[in-house]
C-alpha cells in the first residue's frame, strides 16, 4: 500500500506555478488576480478560504477576500459578482459554497463570467467537459481535476479499469466520473439510492468516494489492490479537524494506493484552483493583445 500525498504533489504544482507567475508578471506587467467571496461565518468555509488565499500568496497571485454577512441577499451578491465581472483587473472570481439559504447557488454560479469562473462550475465550462469540447478556454472543476492528477502522478492505470464513484454532485461525483470515462475507464456512479452498494464498490479497481460521511467506506467494501481516493471532508467544528469517507485504518492495508484526509485531495483542489486562475489570466492577457 502506498499513500498518495496530495500535499507533496500540490507543493510541486505550486512551485511550478510560482515560477510561471513570476515570468508572466514580467512579460505582461500585470499580476493574476483572484477575488474570493465568503458569505457568512461557517468555520469550514473560513478554513477553506484561508487555505486558498494562502496558496495564492505563495504562488504570487494577487488575491483578496470579500467577506459578507450571512444575511446578504441574492441581489446584493449578484451586484458584487457583476462588479467583479466588469473589472478588467480581476481574472478569477470564487464564491465559496455553501451559500446561505436565501441565495440560489446556481443563479450565482451562472452569473460569474465563464472566463473568470476559476472553480469551473459555470454551465458553459460544465458543458465543455460533458460534451467533450475542452479547449484552452475551458476551466475544469478543481477537485475532479486534482483527483485525475493524483492518479496520474502514481501512473495508476485508468484505461480499461472499472472506476466506481460514490456521489453524483455537479461539483465532484459527476465531473470526476466524466473525466475517468474520458480516460477510458468503465465507470459506475453510485448514490444514496444505489442498491447493494458494497457489491458494486468491491468491483472497483479505482474507488472514488465523495459523499461526506465519516468512515462510510469499510474494508469489506473494497477490492484487494484497489486505488482508493477519499474526497470526503467532514468538518468537526469542535476539534477543527476534518476526516474523510474512508475508514482509513482498516481499509488502507487492502489497497494499492490510497489518499489520506487531510493531505490528499484537498491540497490538490487548491493547487488546481491556482492553475485555473493562471489559465484565466492567460486567456485575458491574450484576449487584450
Ligand atoms: P453533495 O453535493 O452533498 O453530494 C453527496 C453525494 O453523496 C450525493 O450524490 C449523495 O447521493 C451521495 N450520498 C450521500 N449519502 C450516501 C450514501 N449513504 N450512499 C451513497 N451515496 C450517498 O456533496 P459534494 O459537494 O459532492 O461533496 C462530497 C464530499 O466531498 C463532502 O464531504 C465535501 O465536503 C467533500 N469535498 C471535498 C473537496 C476537497 O477538496 N477535498 C472538494 C469538494 C467536496 P444523492 O445524490 O442520492 O443524494
């Protein structure tokens, strides 16, 4: 069994970006600029946002955090997004999820200009992925993209393998399933209504769990020698610690590769966010030439 350290891979990606950003700044005379919006005081969200701005500082991406009250209305948030859409100095806009109940997430995500959508959640970016029309303008969602990079970093064979994804969200489950399919895996997507889930997960050469239930994936649900990617991030507000979906202690011995939580998918999500910001910047500077 080998633990895939997302922390190590993310550090390598960020080092590379740091040099690239320094070169881009001297070439174009402008610094890539990321604006993060946080609405409310959810401790998990605050911690994720701080990880993102810290990474941007490291890479040399200009960044700012706009923090609003939990009572903010949808139209107030839309006005902020539109202001940033119109600001030619802003390359990336990230609205930290989840949003308070009174704000419709999809309305906000679709309001962010697709070329500033560093999370890759806008429907145009999603359409590029799901219709296999990816170009240099497409922004891929960070967590699924990070998962593919984690698998590839260890040369884990994807083509022809059976990949099982637990979870079908637009943010993780669905896009990672499509990315695995694009790499020629045979993909099964499971969700809360799946029957005989363990029977299916036991067939997985690659098992991706993205549900957010601590210790859900037990040893008897995993095939000997499988590569297991744990996306789950359950935040314990009391301890301030996070834990994954996989019962790591009992599952890890059965696997060929496994990601830890923390230190697995999370750091790669942030590294891919930095890559996306640089990509948006490059699209903007080449558009303005
Ligand atoms: P989500 O939108 O809540 O989706 C959860 C999915 O899990 C749903 O498709 C749900 O099925 C499925 N599910 C829930 N309980 C299940 C069960 N008992 N058996 C089978 N499937 C079940 O969550 P998400 O945004 O995809 O995030 C999933 C987890 O990943 C969360 O813990 C989140 O914090 C974490 N996450 C981590 C990162 C990172 O960077 N590490 C990034 C994003 C998300 P239904 O569709 O049937 O309801």
